[in-house]
């Protein structure tokens, strides 16, 4: 009963803050005398138009969203598939990690958007997007995986060795499962960064479809209501992806104190 | 001792306050010249009049201080223009029309007013002739444009609509279009000169259509001033128009030197500049009919939503300042 009460209270609070947000938005639109600050109703109308009719080139919101999702998921898969194994390798081989740190650390601080000009002249179409997403996903996954490996109990590893386990078994049965919570955290952060990268990449990349392109297209036309439609969609999809990974995390790591909390 | 420190402190505070007050009231600052802010587009030969004016020192001759701001395309430039970041701009007619339409009725935005003609025609559609041999081959092809809402985007969209062609437009930065074309990502592109001519010389592209073929003698770029600047600084606008007209005269009377200036600005070889020049003309009068045609096309394409076809004439009357330009 108390659980239901708490859930209802939380839902009510969330709904109230959303309503207050829309009221403030409406008031701001009313008092800000700019044709480039639309009210919520104009944005709702633009939402309906873009969903049902499509944009000026005929692409619907669903199509823009699916294209962006496809790009980000492909980049995410490549980023994870490289970040996790390399992270484990660097975690278990500190000498190797020390050797590559002078290369990895400076590259890590180059924002994905700075790679765009280079990717335009070196890569084509989807490969360009995959690369840019990879840049966003790889480093958070790599660093969290290394941290996860370091957190693996040395006692467990020594015990496994005492019982005759080889390196392969230690990695697959102890280090990898032990690092999974941190890896999952890296994946969640990486997916968020990747999602932000795709929007920036689409704004410059030249493809006709994608949420980033939708925003730029309508910014060029000074139709800000549709720009906000694109922004809201990006926020909602990002939120949904974040919740999906949190959900997975909760299902996979019920034993973790942090997850229960 | 203590007393004198207090007195000195009070005198110091009062003096500082007085100085600050006089500074705030503008009594201590010398009468400043207005520094005009001019926007233009990356590597656009349509804006040659501006580059000529800079190269020939016309601004100094007229006692005008200026700052130049470069943008990747007309719509991006106009986003800054309507927010009051620019006083003048060399820009394509459609982005200027759209900016005026979007801000009409609002007194906080800066609306563009045409005070000069930049150039007529001057865009071309270049293609890979192995893939696209004639107009009907454009069907289902990927054609690059320098961005949604640019004059090239409006021209190709209207052309496709009128000829029942299904073209997939790939909007991108003008400087990236030849690269994307060379890499086979797009089958062709429409852009402002000298980019199409560049693709002809450097990437073996062929010119399928010039903008003359799409809309003969059309107005391309215009010189616009912010309505607010026009109202507050009419004498500077007079001088700017004089500078612009002198530059247009220079281009038409000294084409060889004008081409040399174009070469210096774009860093491109003379054959590219020569070809680009063959696709455009520099005129002091605007083609009002073509501006109306652009407005109607933009309304039909859904780019301009708040103006009806019936309002076209009155809209154009406000858009073009007949004190400075004639049709």
C-alpha cells in the first residue's frame, strides 16, 4: 500500500513539474516578442504535421528518427565491440596501458565534432557516421572497462589460479563478469555521448534524413517550431535509451547494492 | 591622520563616481564612427562587388569602417541577420525573402531590405555524365545542394516539381559538395560559382543545367540592409550603395582585373574563374519579376508559410527599396 502511495506521489510530482514547465513556456512565448520563440501549441501543430505529412522534402518524423537510431546503434555496436575487449586487455596488462596512455589520453579529449571535417574527406556515407559515433562511444566504454577490471577482486583471481584456472578462464569467468557493472555504466554513458554525436554529425554530414538534419533544415528556414520538434524528439529518444540500459542493468545486476538503491 | 584618510577616500570615491557618470553619459568618449557589419558567403563569386570594394579600398575612400562576417550559406547568414548581428549582407534572394517573411510584423527582428543587385544567374548543376546524360536521367538521383532554403535549393526543387522529377537532395556545405561528388556520394550538385566550374575542371564533371536554363536572367544575390539600420543611418546606407555600384561598374569595365581579384579571393586558377564568369552577370538593376517568381515558388514549396500568393506584390514593395534600385 505504501509502495503504491509513493509511486502515485512520485507520478503526481512529475506531472506537476511537466505542467509547470509548459505554463512557463507559454508565458515566456507570450511575453517574449520574438517570432522565433514559438508557444507549445505551435510546436504541437508542427509535431502533428511532421508526423503525418512529413517535412518539406516529404520525410516523416518516424523516418528521421529511425535513420538517426540506425546510425547511432551501428556506431554503438562497433564502439562497444572495440572498447570492451581493449579495456579488458589494458586493465589486465598495466605495462601495455602505460605504453598506450600517451596516445589514448590526448585523443580522448578531441571532441567528436572536431573529427567531422576529417571524416568527410576520408569516409563515405554510413561509415562516416559509424566512425563519429565510435569516437563518442569508445572512450567512455574503454575507461569504465579498465576501471571495472581494476575493481575485480584479486583474491578471486588468486583462488582461481590456485585451483588451476588458466588465463582464458580467469578472464571469461572472473574478470569479465566482475567488470560488467562498470562496463554497463560505460555503455550507458557511451550511448548518451553517441546520441549527441549523431545529431552534430547529421548537421554537417550531408545526408537528407536524420534528426540533426531535420533541425538544421528548419533552422535554415527560420521555422523554429519544427526545430523544437526535432529537439524534443532527440531528448525523448535519448531518455528512452537511457531508461532501457538502466532497465537492463537492474535485471542483470540485482545483486548490486548500488542497483537496489 | 585618520581623518585625512577618510576625507581623501571620500574625494576619491566622488571623483571616480563623476568620471564613471561622465563616461556613461558619453561625455568622455570621442564621437565614434559607425563600423558597419557586412555578411557574405564562403567563396561566392556572386559577392565579387564586395571583394572588389575591399581590394580597391572603396570603403576608406567613402570614410566607412567595416567588419566582414563569412557564412556557409544564405539561410545561415540570415539567421544572424534577423537577430541584428549584421547591418548589410550579400545574400541570395530566397534566403532574404524567407528571412523577411519570417520576421514580418515583429518589431524586434531586423528585416532585410534590398538596396542593390549582386548578380544575375550564376548557379549551375554539374553531374557525372556517365550516369546523367539528360534531364530525365535526374530521376531518382542524389543531387547535392548548399543547404535547404538556398537559391540553388529553391531552383532545383522548383525545376524538379515542374518537370515531375524525383530528386533526392543532399544538403551540405558548398565546400564539401565537390568532395562528395568526387567520391561518388552524390551524382551531381547545384551550387554557386565557382564551385560548379571547379568540379568541371578538377573532377571531370559536366554542366547539365545552368540557372539561366532554369530561370533566364533571374536575380541571384542582392545587397540587403537591415530595416533598422536603414532608418537610423540613411547617410551610411547612401555611401554603401555608392560603394557597391562603383564596384559593379568596376567589374563591368575592368573584367580582367575583376577576374584577378576573384582569383586572389578564391585561390582558383584562371580557367575556373573564366568559366564561372561565363555563367553570371553583374547588373545594377534588379530583376523584380524573378524575385516575385521566387517568392511564389517558395510559397508553393512550403518554405514560406505566412504569405499568400495574393500578398506577393505588397510584400515585394516592402522588400525592394526603390530609392536605391530600379527594376
